[in-house]
C-alpha cells in the first residue's frame, strides 16, 4: 500500500470518528431524559378541574404512557405516540372511573420517551410516580368578627376561621386589590386588615379561600361603606427661587443627567412631583411586600400612634394639592400622609413594637424609615435628619428611632408620617385614635381569642 493511499485511509478514518463524535454528542444521540416542569406537579385533586403534567425535551417527545393505580389495581392504562415530535407536551391525567372518598390516595405511573437515538435508538425515558389525594370539599369559612364600617381612604379589620385538609391561600379583596390574611393563635384562625385606597372609586369586601385541589370558597364581608369622609383641596404657590435652587439640588442627588432633560423649570417641577413621587411610592410598596410571615407585634395592647410628641399638624392626609407658578397650574398630587412639626431635629419616638423594613434616602421623601408592626400594617417616617436603627432591628415602644429634618422635598423641618396596609397608604385619623383602635383592632382580636378559647374547651 503506497503512502498516498495510507494517508487517504487515515484521513477518512479520522473524519468518520469525528462524524461519530459529533453525531453522538448532538441532539440525535443526547442522553438527557425528558424534563418535568415541577410547578405542574399537584398534590391534591378535586376531580373536576383537568390536571395536565408538562414535559419537555430538545429532541422532541416520542410517546407517553399513563397508568392509574388504586389499591394495587390498575384502573386504566393509556399510551399515545406523538408523531409531530413536539419539544414540549401537556399530558392530561385521566379521571378515575370509580367513585373515591375524600382523603383517598390515587397513584399515577407516568412514562415519557423522547426521539433521541440513544440507548440503541429506543430513546430516553423519564418515569415518575405521582400520588394524588382526592379532595372535593371546598374550604369551610366561619366569620368571627369584623369592623362595622370602612371609610373611603381608611381601614377595616376582619377575623375568620378557615378549615381545609390542604389550604393553599386565603385573601381579602376590596374589588380591586388583594390583601393577605395572617394566622392568629392557631392554624385555622386568620386576621386580615383591608384598605380602601383613595384611588379606588369602588369598594366591596370578599374573602377568597383556595385549597391545593383547586376548590374555592368565596365569602362576602358585610362592611358598611362610608363615602362621606372629608378630604381637603389645596392650592400651593411655587416660588421661582425654589425651582432654580432647592429643586436642582434634589434632582442632582437622584441623578445629575436629569438636569439636562428639561426645557424649563415647569417641566422639571412636574417630573419631580409626579414621576419621582411615583417611583418613591413604588419603592415603599416593594419594601412593604417583604412581610415577616405571620409574626405580629399587634395585640390587645396595641396603642394609637403618636408620630411626634408635642407637634402641630401642618399637612393632612388625602389633601389634593394643585401647584401654581404665578397663575399657571404646573402639577398636582395627593398627599398620602400627614406632616407634623415641633422643633428643629425633634426626637421621633416609636409608638408600637415593630421590625425595621427599610432605611433609605428617597428622592421626594428624603431619609425614610419604614417599620412593620404585623398583620400587614407598616408605619413610615420621612424627611429625617438621621435614624438610629438598622434594617431587621426590633424596635420597642418608647425607643427613639430618629430625628426630624429637611431631607428630600421639605419646606422646613418636619416629619412626614404615614400608615400603610400591605403597601397602600390609609387614613391617618383612624390609627392616631385610640378609640378607633379599641373598637376595630383590639375588639376584633379579643373576639378572635374568645372564639379560640371557646372552641378549645372539650
């Protein structure tokens, strides 16, 4: 054999080897089993809703098989070949042909094979055993107590008992927004505080309980709606020196590039008053979503808030403010807190126990401190000169948490104070009033405790 022929054979062999390596490392010979979408795996079934199990594979799904097993007996055995080679498939679980009692466990044996040529061209097969508990009973809801009424912009408190073998979620709805409920005393009693935000024209209260089988119970909460709460309207005159001085300073603290984006001072003012205000409130809402589970500092001894001792009210909640430069209207906003002032750098004292959720400098609110008290209730303190706590710190009644200042959009040393229900600002006059707290928060908690104690008696 001459050298040229030998070289040719060698090159050919190398090419064949390379082709083989590429082929076996390609999708055609991939060895990965079809993957199961974990979020599609249920644990309970109401036997009414269809359940589909999601599988995917890069080489495509070839076939699948589903066996239904009860008490070691195969009730059904279904197999399907999928010629279209889809990269994902939703496999419907067949409903059992026999009547099963609640709490009964039924088994599904599922096999899914792909179009890979591995394993001597038989493909890769994924196998799972799925045990489902039959649950056809919706959650049982028993009202315990609630506030008598809710005022537009205000809050209301609800206590309920919810029972289910596999409860997944309990929420209150005001017709627009949803509010989580929190366990109280045991796993079946829940406390919820709902808000009627000023932005919402419509309000209705409904509790929705859902279990892991997909059963849903809806229960209306009969709160009297009060739409007659007064809110002020204010016209505020802006001075030229504010636009060219303080506002530039505030904008530069946020991002210097903003200073080059405005044709005039009016655009600059509207940007800060509307966009930056909105961004601040979104940041606050996000922080309020970091709720500390069912842990609550709110109990039968909860106090009315005193945001700043010996202070004077200088700004009201819900005040609809229209801003003018001369005779021209340049912007508007709703004030979602109260402003109180006493002396320069006045001490800010905690009215109730809490945990610190947020400490941050916000564009409009300035140095801001957010405390979480439980049951979705947070309090906010803004324009602080300084604060004396850190995120996750526990705060106790009577503790000094900071000093008032002029940070952010402040026209003088004062404290901006607010109460939020799961991120929604609410009417302050309620939470500053011990009578309202006693009749709503404390009374509902007392009734929930009495219900718990009565039920616990053998």
